[in-house]
C-alpha cells in the first residue's frame, strides 16, 4: 500500500482546478475545487447516491509514483 497518506488520482484544469484525492489508509475519496489556487479552495467527501462515502479499494500492490496512485496488478 502507498506510504503517503493522501494521493491525487485525478486532476483537471489549471486555474479552475478539480482534483480527486484518496486517503490511502481508508480509501475515502475527496474532491478539491479551486477557481484560483491563490485565493483558497474547498474540499469535500465524495458520496454515492445513498450518501455513503465513495471508497477506492486499495491493496498492497498500490504504490505512489510522483504523487499519483498506481495499481501494479
């Protein structure tokens, strides 16, 4: 499993940034949004249609390379 606690699994945009970050201990997904990284940002737990947190299944084959979560299966 990854040694870093939080890893980025998706990124979109340069000034209007959208990122999905995964907690490598729990697998919980978070959405980070910023219209300008210099003026602040917001982060929220991503949930499914029933309001339960979205969880990325992680195992010992998952590693972090340059801040990205990689599955080595």
